[in-house]
């Protein structure tokens, strides 16, 4: 019998410089991931996508804010693992190597957020990844606390994350908030403004960029009302775009997905970021409120036939991770929940060359959110759940900054930037249209 010793090859196309780690070096964090110690990985403070190699064992760990994909190609000498942030990056590398005949976008895999993904490169057939959760917040640990107490803890944690980012990452230069004046972007703006003052920085570094399509949309009126109420209207800068410049097909190529709500959101995000970039060629830092809806479970349950209020309130991080790794509906290609959907924010910022930051997506903030006793506070009532986010966040902003934050009725970003008639003309209704457009990229 002849023994064939397979030679594995690892091609890492990710960019480690995009990691933001506050409490250790990247090398130290990589060693922790290599150990496979989930408790130790949880202690890595920041947002990251880390790859470690130990012989034939590869381990990956990522937070929501940093995507990571992988693909296994078959070579004569053994398997080749390619790691990258994007599907097309993997495809282009395979094409350059003459291996693109092995490729299909559905064969790529996304490492799910909040898990250590372990692969053993042992040859053919492809090994199944193993997943170990490193982030498992305790649900309902804030039971019996008041909304005011919860708000102070939740927003206080968010505030500390914003301050860390300002002190160690966005240390100089202007900072833009993509600003609809909803609860999430509104709170991020006010906390960033307050943090700049507390840190002795000039608050004129800050701008609130609000998208308006064809000079219409409710967000711009809402943004003015929000800032006028706090005598901060001087920070508002509208980004006005003609609807003819919106292209959902471009957004699909950028995001590499086909979920209608995410593509619609990405189309608008791409528009506002392109508008900022055109006006300010050297602008670098953008901060946003993405993740706030997921944290406080503030999505219309009635719009999703797969969900009930019991499934939303009884499942850990449902909106962050979908139904969860290993579950029937969990996509190996895309992951689930915000672990998948954050590409709408990440990729649009990457394309327009911004360093974007979404503090609501950080584990330290999510951990507080998951501790909120949602059932106790809402008694399974949809309307109470939808009202809860505004109450918690506004009370927290008041406790941290002393400011009374205006709270408006919830509206999705893609709906607030444009009037309904124009929206209906811009976007197809059926998901199949988005899916076909995505698949056509590789036909």
C-alpha cells in the first residue's frame, strides 16, 4: 500500500490591519484563537476577523463587524484553503490560478460571527467545519431592573465603546454620522458629540449626513426636527441625490447577496457614502447605528411569516445570528441574521474607502442587550416591544449626556430617504429578481 502525504496550502487574502483590538496585539489574539479556548477568545476586546494555522488545523474567529469567508480548492498535492472577505476575491484568485472551474458562489462559506470555526485540512473529501461558540451572553440577567437602570447600563456601555474608538482609532480628522435621526443613529450622534466634549476634542469634527432622494423623503425633515430640538442643527449636512443615480443591481455586486431589505438598505447607504466622498475626497471616518434594531429586537414581526413574538423573545441573538449555527435554516454560504446582513454596511464603506464603525454590533454592547428581560417588560405584546427601544435608549442617553433625545416612529432607512412612489419604482418586489441578478454575475 502506498501512503500519500497530502500537502495543504493556505492562502490568506484577508487584511489583518482592519482589525481593531484594544487590549492585546494581533499576534497575541491569533495565539488565543489558535488555542481554541472559547473563554479566552471572548476576552479579545474590539472587532476582528482572525485566522490561525497550526499544522493542518486552521481556526477562524470573527465578530459581526469583520466578515470572513473561505473556500477549499482541490489540488493534486492536497487541499488549498483560500480565505478572504469577499466571494469575488476568492473567485479572482482561483481564476488567476486556473482553478475557477471548481468555483461556484454557493461553495464558498462564511465563518459565522461569535464562533471559533475549525477546519482540519486532511484531504478529499472536504472536511466539515467545527464550530465552538465564544460569545454566549446570559439572557434576562437584568431582570427586575427599571427601564432607566437598563438604559443607563446599555447606553453607558455603548458610550464607552465610542470613546475607545475616538481615543485609539479615530484620533484625528472629521467624523461623519450617517444620520436618519432614528433612535440608533440619533443616539450614536449624541453620544459621539458628548464624547468629543468629554475628551477635550473640538465637536466641530462631527457632521450628521442625511440622505435625501430627489429633495424628498421624511428623514431630512426628521433630522432637522431632531437637531433643532437640541440646538444642534449646525451639524446637519444633507446629501441630496437624484433617484436616477440609485442602482440596486450595483448594490448586489457590492454586497454579494440578494436579500431584498439588505440590498435596498445597501443601495441607499452606497448613495449617501458616494455623496459624502464626492464632496469630501479625503474624509475617512464614518460611524453609524447599525445593529441597534437587532439588539432591541425592533423589527416588525408581522412582516416575516416565519417569526412569532415567542420565537423572537425566546431565542438567543435571533436577529444577530438567524436561527443559529447547525440549525436547518442556517446558511453555510451566508451565515444568518446580522452576521450575514452586516455586509450591507461593511462592503459599501469599503467600496467608498471609508473606515466605518458600528458600535452597536460589538459584543460588549450586545451582551447588555441580551440581558434585558424583554418578556417581563413587554408581556408578549408586540407594541410594547416596539416602544421599548425608544424608552431604553432615550433614558440611557439622558443619563449619560443629560440631553432629551427626540424619539420618532420607526422607519427603515431605505423608506425614509425617498417617497413611497419613487421607492416602488426603484426596487423590484420579489426576492427572485434579486437572486437572479446575483447569480448572473458568475454566469
